[in-house]
C-alpha cells in the first residue's frame, strides 16, 4: 500500500501547508514518488511544474478518496496530505487513513493549548514544534514552554523544525529556493524514520 502522511491540527497559522510542501519536496529530492494533496477549501492548487513532487486537489472529499484509491496498491508511493485547519472531524478521518499524523505548533501558549486538545483527540498523532527559534535566548524560552506544558506528551514529541524563511518559496508558483534542499531532505528522513522506513524501502526513481 502507498504510505500516507497527514499534517493536521485545528489551529491555523502553525505552518501546516509549508510543512506539507517541505516534506513532499524533501521526499522528492530523495527520489521518492510523492504527491502532495491540498484539502483546505481556501487554498489554491499550486502547479506541479518544476517541482520534485506532484500537487493534487483533494478539497472535495470524494476526489480525495479517489486519489487515495488510485495509489493504494503502490508501496513505492508517498502521499502527503495538508489537512487544513479547524476541522477536527475531518482530521480524525484523515488520521484513520494515514500511516502517521503530524500536528505542528509554534512556540505560543495558544498553539500549545490547542495542540493538547488535538493530541488527546488523535491518540496516535505526533507533535512537531515548528518554526522553532534559533536564537539562543528565544530557544531557551520556547524549550521551557515544552517542558512546562507538554511534559506528559514527551513520547509523542518530535525534534523541532527550525525557522527557515526560504521554505515559504514552496508555496509560491515560482521555483523554490535552492537553499532549502538540505533542510527538506533532513525533514523527510526524520519522518520516514518515525514511520519505521528508510530510503532502502524505496526504489531509486
């Protein structure tokens, strides 16, 4: 079966769409056949031209089911689903159909409050600290928030994704910045490892 990864969470502004594209880009750079599916009705479908992965329209639930069925029998294929925001019931359905569900959050008290609810509602989901500060003082404060408010979810916490401004070029219609390759490839390997997979599980594309 194809491997399905969902980036979900009720809170808007946590970077779900950029992370979805970053993950798909990284997988594509590793030579893995990848499609990134947009499900948020308020998002445009970006062109696949000049990308290392395909982009598909999953804003209609029936079309999303059709897309998943089309690749279901191909274990060399990865589907990355951008779950959008503020749709808890939809997130739960996606989580059931996915090999792994990732819930990103930024270092803010409100993001962490909503994240706690999401992790309780989707018991197999992993939390991903996103746009994490690289400045030493700011990082110390952000790490303190994790230790203070999310200690009980430590086993479901992924290593932080640092703030990389150039990642936003992935959600433009032009070419993505060449500088983001290493960050995206590293992120893709982290997710595969969390899924119990490696590059050896995929043929060279």
